[in-house]
C-alpha cells in the first residue's frame, strides 16, 4: 500500500492539515457573516430612507391641503 508524506494510511489528512482547513472554513464563515450583516444594514437604511420620503410626502400633502383650505376660507 502506498503512503504519502503528511498523510496517514488510507489518505487521512494529518492533524496540521485539518487545523488549516478548519481555520480557512472559519475565515470563510466570518466573511459570509460580515457580508450578510452589511446587506441587512443596507436594506434597513434603504427602508428607513423610503419611510422618511413617504413621511415627507405625506406632510407636504397635508400642508398643501391645509394651505388650500385656508385660502378657500380667506376667499369667502
């Protein structure tokens, strides 16, 4: 049976190799989590901006309506 350097019989990776793989996997997971957090934050910011825009639009409508009513009252 052939044996490779750095591996045990049957091709099981050495503990050092396993540690490296685990570290790489942890780094990848951390990167993915950071990306997800960034995406969520961006979505929240966009939603907040939309809400602000909607509120501003509603306020403007209300003020326009009030001005219109006041003008009607003063015309009478």
